[in-house]
C-alpha cells in the first residue's frame, strides 16, 4: 500500500527529475552555508573575543563579518531560486494531473458515469489535485534540504565531540516514535475527512443544481440540516489534525531543550571528562537548535505528506481503473455506411443480474425507418444505447452493414449515428458552437442546417442570432427550441443513422409541425429509429417493433399490426380513445 | 407557475390565492400549500424513498408505498433488489426516463398540499400508463385545485376549465366541450392531434 503510494509519487515526479536534482544541489549549497555560519562565530568567540584581539594574522573580525553577510545573501538568493523552481513544479503537476483526470472522465464509458456522481469527480479534479501539489511545492525542496542539513550537522557535531553528539542524540528515538505514530494517525484522519469532503461536495453540487425543486417543495430546512450535518462531520474529522498540529511544536521544543540541557549540564559538571569551553557550548547548542529546525519541519510536513498521499491514492483509484476507459482508437473505420442494422439474439443487462433485453432479434434495412413502441422501462432507450455501444452486450451480436459493431472503431461508429433525446443537451456556448460541436463544418453548412431544421425563425429572433451564447444547459430555451437546435445538429453532421428518442413528447403543436418536417426529410433518406409515445407520429414508418419487458411481442407496419388486433392495436386504441 | 410560487418577484395586487395577495402569504406557507411537479425529472442521488418523500419526516412506509402505486411506479420499484431503498447511481442503478418521471409524480400523491400543479409531467409515459396515472390524479384532485400544463389534449380534456395561451396571452377559456364549439385555437389544436390518429386509422 505504502509502496504503491511511493511509486505513484515517483511517477508524478519523474518528468521533473531535472528540477528536483537542481533543487537538491542548491540545497546542498545552502546547507554548507548554514554550517559555516556558527563555525565563523565560534572562531570569533574563541580565537578573537576571548583573547581580546581584533586581528589575527591578516584576518580581522570585520573580514569574518563580511564573509558571514555574503553567505547569508547568497543563501537567500539560492533559496529564492529553488523555491520558485519548486512552486513552478507544483503548478505543473496540478496542470498535468488535472488534464489527466479530465481526459479520463471524457474517455470513461457510460457505466463509469452511471456509478460515479459528478460531485465526486469535481473533488478529485479540483481539491485533491491541489492537495497533492503541496507535497511538491512545500515539502519536496525543504525535505531534501533538511535531510542534507541534518546529515551535515550530525557530521560536524561528531567532528567536534563524539561524546557530546551522542548525548544530544538521546532524544532522537523519542522523535522517531512521535513521527511513526503521527503518520499513522494522520493517514487515518485524512482518509476519513476526505471521504466526508467528497460526500459534502457531491451534496453541494446536487443541491445547487436542484435549487428550484428545493424551493418548490420547501425543503430548504431539511437541506440546510443535511448540509450542517455533513459540514460538521467534516469539521470534526479535521479537528484531531488541528490538535496534533498544536501539540507538535510543544513536543519538539521540549525535545530540543532537553538536548540543550544535557549538553550544558555535561559541560558544567565536567561529565565524561568534558571541560567547560564557552565556544564549544555555543557551537553545540546552536547546532542542536539548527538540527531541530529541519527535524521539526520534516515532522510538521508529515501532515502535508499524509494529506497528499491520501489524495494521490484517491486520484489513482480513478486513474488506475483502466477497465472503464473506452478504446476510441482501434477498430475498423467506416467511411461509408449504408445503414443496415441487425440485432441477433441480443441479451443485455446493466448490472449482470436483471435482464433488460432478452434474446432480441430484428433487422433494419438500409434507409428503412422503424419505430420502437412499448411501455416505459421496456428497453427502448437501452436499444439505442447499445447501437452506440455505450454498453457492452452479454450475449448475441449487433451488426452494422453486416459488421459486428465490436469490430468497428467507436468514434467512427458514433459519427455515423445521430441521436436526439427528449431533453437535448445545450452547452453554455454560442448556438453556432452548439450545432458545430467542434467538428469541421463551414458556416454555410451551418446556415443550411438551420434552414433545413426550420430553426431559422427561432435563431433570428434571438438578439445575437447564431452567435447568441446559450445559458448553462440551455435553460432559457424551451424544450421545443432545444429540439430545433438538436435537429440542426443532425443536419449539419449528416449521420447515416438517425435515432429520435421520445423527442416530440412535450412540444407545442407549432414546433411539432416544424419538427415533423425535419423528421420527414431525414427519414426519407436515412435509416431511422423512432421512439415515440404519441403513436400518431410513427404511423408512417416501415416497421413497428412492439416491445414488452425486453422482448419483441409484435413486429409489422401500422396497418398490419392494427389488423392482427394484438398488443399494438390495444395501445393504439387506448391512445385514440384518449383523444376523443 | 414560477410566479405563483414566487420563484420570481411578483408585483402586488396581481396574483391571489383564496382572495389573498400572494405577496402577503409567507413564502414557506405559500410553497407548502402548492405541490408543483416540474418537467425536469430531477432526482437526488440518494434512496428512492428520500426522493419520494423529499427528506421530510413523518411519512409512513404505507403512505409512500401507496403514492408510488398511484404513480404506477410501484411494480418497477419492487423489481429492484433493494426496492424503495435502492440508491440511485449506486451499483450502476439507473432509471429510464419514464420511471424517473413517475417517481417524481409520486411526490404529488404523498404531498398534502391543496393545490397541485403538473407541468408537462406525463410526456415520457406511454399512453396506457399515462391514462392510469391521470385517473389517479383525478381522484386525488377531487377536493383540491389542480393545474395541468400540457400540449396533449388527452391530458387535459376532463379539466373543469382549460386556458389556452398563445404568446403569453390567454386566447381561450372554458371546458373541453365549450372550447370545441368555439372553433378557435383549441379546436385547431384538437383537430391537428386527432387528425393524425384519424388518418392512421383509415
Ligand atoms: N443506466 C442504467 N443503469 C441501470 N439500469 C438502467 C439504466 N438505464 C435504464 N435502466 C433500466 O433498464 C430498463 C429499460 O430502460 P429504458 O431502456 O430506458 O426504457 P424505455 O423503454 O422507457 O426507454 C428499466 O427497467 C430501467 O430501470
Ligand atoms: Mg426511454
């Protein structure tokens, strides 16, 4: 588990090897400077001040002072360079990870999105990525610097007096225990708190999205209570972290002072044959102070590291699930599609438990138009999802122009299928972009598409015309207007197969007439599949497939089916009666 | 409808409920007295139970069951492994458009409000299911005020009063039969819808 995390950190850091090496080398320089500083002061105290002289040989105290200042200056400049470099690296890692995550969500299949709430993905792409970056921004540089510092200080201390050094290190085991315990606790805390954060964010996203419903049903109070509960859970989950953070400096100060006291006592009481030498005491206490600075920093950073580790694992929990990614590259590219669709003994279930389609077989000839009819939930939309290969079937095969769609490149397959849903999705972009959808389509073609789809009247009634920017999800447009745009999309992209899923359900008669015109144009030329509840809209299709609970109960054209007096004729008569 | 619920500001002296200006009714009471079912089938990613009772306590299992039965979605729910406690989105569970719509409609049957509004809420239902739900809605609306917004004659023809709007203005008002006699907009509308089915029958 830990190993995996380190491996992931390594993978993220790899592209930044150069920066890291430079930063480490720079830290080495800084550490040397840090080490020399107390040594210079020791020389001044022991060789100059205690002797009461200003100059020894050609070296004056002033010169030593100048060297000291130079070291400080250079140290600061180097520090500046290396922290700029790490900050940039941190931002770079945010950038890369965010792009990787977004790419994943775009390439992930529909089953992945079915089971992953959008709020969770938001948290991964925003908060978690940022939590990871602080590992690189705040910890990495100081970590190498600190490790080097600690090593150098230990070496120098040993050089001055092994005995005193060993005495000062008595507190080390204590510190090690603290860090191990801390790592464990913090990991648990952050794991839990991030789970709650995801929950909280999912809740927030959904509540904002559903704010109208919340108002209509007066459930603000309930929603507020839920928000407060989640928020409170989140706060409480972070509380232990805060306590530890508060406790830590105190513990470290105690450890440090214990070490210093040991040195002073040893010198004062001449233990272990150590004599009282002011300069030596000064050097040692300073080195101990200097030693504790990086140690404290490292222990402080355990928090950041654990927080980042938890986030890294959450991010990779998504990225590592390659099985949800769609292969959009391989497979046969279709240039020309005639539009013959065959279902051969297709069995399908969303959850591998409940069969939604049972042994379904039918054929749609090129250019034919068919309608799928049946009660809600009988599997009509599912069939269109399968033709697009949004889900994989468990048994049987689906063929397009005689080719199993499993062997067709997904991008190419979907390019040839145009679907219009009951509530078409509109992006918060211009109408032109909404019709174009990043494809390579000229302005003339778009104009033509708008004309064909009878959307001209609506588009020209907008102040910005085709360059009018739609509101998020197209909320300022009526269902009918969104449909017109969806049809313009179809005309502009000109797919070979056309699917209309309950598109005419809640539309006024005027718009419906416009849409019917589009439908007539399209269905004359293309293989078309209609799903409609208003049976009147589908009476002219070549073949009606009547489904019940995932099985075909009847198949034939309108008149044939009426004559047989089966399920369809009952449906139709009920529909007809409802109009009387 | 958005105005009736004061989702947008309403000028004084324009909209009244039981003779009272809606601006003088506390927002909470106003919205409590109206049950508005919108056309976007918005479901929270929680259990179906919460989605029907909308996080309010004090409903018994029996009442919830009854309301899903009335909305004709009970059988669909029973088929799911966890029934009414199925959590949407978990384990890849999702509903078809019509199922969502009926879950949303069940809210109306559970709600105790005296004013019911259905805003194009039957569009994803097949004709039979729709008629069954509508019958239950009629039953429910017996002692209540009920407003149905729809483009389908079949949804509205039994209403006490039908208001025909065009471009934001009321063009006609009356019952199905009186409106048909007037041969106005409503009649045209009716003819269009029945002509298609008529044509198909012959
Ligand atoms: N994404 C999904 N995940 C799991 N089950 C689904 C999903 N979409 C639909 N279902 C289920 O599959 C069945 C058929 O749904 P669908 O094809 O949408 O029906 P319709 O005929 O109304 O279009 C329903 O029982 C529904 O609950
Ligand atoms: Mg459907």
